[in-house]
């Protein structure tokens, strides 16, 4: 703890003051101060003009050739300095601080020395007093003024002061006259005092520049921290917002942007099973891969949890598709963490600017919506935004809001579709299929609201209600007719699921063997103890299980082997769908053969024509369901179908 604190302080110091040996901030301060030397070339011109004018006036009055020479030398030095200072820009990083400083020093010192020597000369040759006064005042004034101006570089300031004043002091003592000696002494005191002042100005100047620089650095560092995610070092939500705002500012008519929203599938399980440190490593690994694979100029951000967002410039849709597929491949590549190979999967949602929207906020919403579709569509896939998704969303929200009250308002009812024995043509089972008669929207299909019910968890209440209703109605049918109820995985995994079914049976007075529960393979994707316990407990009671929609998912035979299914329902896509054909006939045949061997019923779903019926019969299916026999009908019609069938039987028997 203590050492990390020291370390932290050291880092802060490092940041503010730079490395102890090579103080970065000192360098910055020095450059700032050297810049000040060059900051007002105009003052150089004024200094030069007054001095050269004074020397010329002195030469004119005294008619001393030496003073004309001095005026000329001063003019030449001044001209060279002005030219040099114009040619050397202190803002140009190519010009080193040392070069800048040295150039200034040479010019400044030679000018000061020339001026001081000129003034000393007027004393030594005992020029007329007005000439002496003019030049001495000029040299001293120059020295004092310039030492204040150049306090930022004390060596230069004090050097200039010394070079412009010392010759006068020396000449003054040389005359051996009391007044002049006093002048010499004054000059020494002046140099000493002025040096102290210069040094003080310098240290104050330096400290304030250093602290301003350190503050600026600290502010930059804090700004960066506020926009960075600690785990991955990527931009965080704020950083992404900033990048998005910047991208919008620089957006031109030709530019295009893709916003790719990435969500790791089942990341919670990684955290729960392997621990957060491993979870963090996965996040870091994904962050690195995203950075590797995205084009230059992209922003990669972690949007919290297991979500990442990539914002990247693109040429068009094709380019975006390519980037998205590269990202997908890269993430799905097994990741080695602590010696273990982990397979990470991700769903991607993509929205494009300006194709899908011209607004930054909407861009996010639309990518999110596309991501939602990718997840609902089975995860581990990429979806691009489509306008229909927005329409779906509105409708889904409405459904979500109204579903809870639909049961209370009596808007739901259960319809029954017969499952027929293909040999005898008799109804063996009715499958319960829920319907929602919405006062404004009309009849809603379960495909539309069951997924919403699953997402919101309403399915548990809804499913219980359906089971109770279906069992109650089935209790009024002849004993040999069973009822099949569809169960969602979520319903089965909910606590007390088996108890709910038992209660429904008890309330309705329906024997367990007359209830059949239809489940899909998706139930088994997650190896769940609760699922197995549910199936075991109910089958021991006599409840039967059917594997629904067989052929659409993994179609793994291992489920059939591990669970006590009494029925397999071959999905209607094999019978009447676009895939139906020779190949599906062969599949139906194989499944039917297996079913017969294992003593299971095989149901062909979606039978719409007599031809399809004879085809599946020939393939070996013993049961059939579909519009050819009947659509799903209300309970009173189901009862009528049954009594009609039994009536026919009786008629035939009596005949
Ligand atoms: P599913 O379990 O596969 O039910 C069969 C679906 O196929 C029913 O649609 C039925 O009307 C339809 N169908 C039957 N014969 C034919 C045919 O010859 N041709 C065609 N094209 N379609 C036929 P529905 O009632 O819209 O139900 C759709 C799905 O909604 C069901 O598929 C089931 O997965 C789910 N679902 C329905 N009711 C419930 C329920 O009470 N609980 C749960 N959890 N899911 C339900
Ligand atoms: Ca079903
Ligand atoms: Ca089905």
C-alpha cells in the first residue's frame, strides 16, 4: 500500500516536473523565456535607432572621427541583429533553444559592448560635456532597460548591463577625477543592484511559467483520464461521445461513418464461472483485437459492461460490411487466457451515417436496434440497421406495454389445432395455441408477442395461465384425446415451474398422461440442471414431452437420447417450406425410422395438401398436423370436431 502510494506521488511529480535528470518542464519554461527575447523585435529597432541617432549626434557635435566610426559599427551590429531575429523564428521547433539563445547573446553582447565602449571613449578623449552626457546616459539607460526586458535569461540581461556599463566605469576611474570616480562607483552599485532585481524577476517569472505548464499538463492528464476506460484503456462512454461529436463537426458531404455496436454473447457466464480477473482479461483481449482490426482514424470505445463501440470512417456499405465481418472473425478466434482457450462470441449491430440517419444520437439508437435484432435472431451474428426495425420497435414497445393487462382484460384466448393419426384420420391431440384479440390492432399472432413476453419475463405468468386454461378445456374431452401445450425455456427455468404444471393439472382435474408439453431444442443449449429436473419430475408423474420444430436448430440426436420424449415434431419447413424436396423427404424418413425404432410418435407439421399427407405417410410419419386437417380453432369448435368424429364413428358402428 505504502509503496504504491509513493509510486503514485512519484508519478505525479514526474508528470508535473519531468524526469529528475532532464527536467522536461524546465525545457518548456526555457523555450518560453527564450521566446520572450524574440517577442518584440520592434523594441530592438527602437533601441538601435535611438542609439545610432545618439552616436551620430555626438559625432556631429564633437566632429570626432572615432564617434562616426562608433555610429557606423553600432548601425551595422543593429542591422545584423534585426535581420537575424527576423530569420530565426522561436516558434519553429527546428531552431533549438541553444541556437536561439546563442544568436541573441552574440548580437546583444557585441551591441552592448560597442555602446559602452563608445560612451567610455567620450570620457577618455574628454569630449564636450554634452556629448559625454548624451552617450553615458544612453549607454546606462540601455543597460538598465535591457536588463529588465531580458530578465527571463539572466545571463544575457546581466551580460548586456555589464558590457554597456563597465567600460564607462573603467574610463571614469581612469580620469582619476573625484566626480568621475563617483560615477564609476555608482555604476558598480547599479550593476550589483540591477543584477539582484533581474534575478528576482527571473525566478518569479520561471516559477509562474512552470506552474502554469504543470497545471496545463495536469488538466490534460485529467481530461484524458475522464475519457478513458480503466480496464481496457479504450475510450469510455464520455470519450466516445467526444469522438462522435468531433466526427460530426468534421463531417462533410463526402464522408461516411459506420457505428458498430458489439456485444459479447454470454459474457456474464465467463465472469460467473471463471471470475472477474479472467473477465477483465477477455475484455482487454477483445479491446486489443478491435484496435488491431479497425482502420486508421477509428475510435474504439468500451461502452460499459461487455459492450464495445467502433466508430470508423468508411467508403460505403460494402466497406462497412467488410470491417464488421473482420471484427466478427477476429473476436470469434479462440482466445488463450491463463493457458485456457476461451471461445468468445459476439453480436454486432451496425448503423451508417448518413445512409441511416444524419443525427449522432439516432445513429447510436439505430446501431443498438440492429444489435438487438442480431441478438434476438440467435446471437453471434451481425445485423445492419433497416427502417423496418424502427417500426418493429414501436410496435414491440406497444405490445410490451399492453401484454400484462391483456390477460386481465380477457383479450387472450386459446385455440386448438388437431394432431391427427395418419392411419385412421382420427384426432389424437389438440395443440393449444394462444391468440390475442387486441381491441385496436386486431388478432395478434403468438410469433409477435411470445418473444416480447419472453424478453420481459411476462411469459411465466402468461404460460401458467395458458396451461391452466388448456388443461381445463381438455378435461371436458374424451379420455383418449390429449392436449399439447408449448413451453418457453424461460418458463421451465423459472423457479417452481413443475409445481405450476402440477397445480394446473389438479385444478382442471386432468390426468397427467393427457398433458403433453412441447419444448424446442433451444432449451438444451444451456446445460441446465433445473431443466433436467423439471422434465424428470413431470415425466415420472406421467406428463409427456414432445420435441418441437425438429430440424430447425442443432437437431442433435443426443437430446432425444438423454430425455424421455414420446414425440418428435418435424418442422413444417421440411413439409411445406421452401426447403421441402427430395432431401427433406430423406430426412423425414430417417427421423421416422428412428422414431419407430425408439417407440416414439413422429408428427409432420404444416400439412396443407393431400399430396403432402400421403408423402409424409409414405416416409413413415404416423401423425400429422396442418391446415389440410384444420386450422387452430376456438374450444367450442374443437369440441364440435371431436363430437362430429365420434358421431361418425357411432353412425358407422350402428350401420
Ligand atoms: P408451433 O409450436 O410450431 O406451432 C405451430 C404453428 O404453425 C402455429 O402457428 C400454427 O398455426 C401453424 N400452422 C399449423 N399448421 C400449419 C400449416 O399447415 N401451414 C402453416 N403455414 N402454418 C401452420 P401459431 O399459432 O402462430 O404459433 C406460432 C408459434 O408460437 C408456435 O409455433 C409456438 O412456438 C408459439 N406459441 C403459440 N402458442 C404458444 C403458447 O401458448 N406458449 C408458447 N410458449 N408458445 C406458443
Ligand atoms: Ca408447438
Ligand atoms: Ca412446431
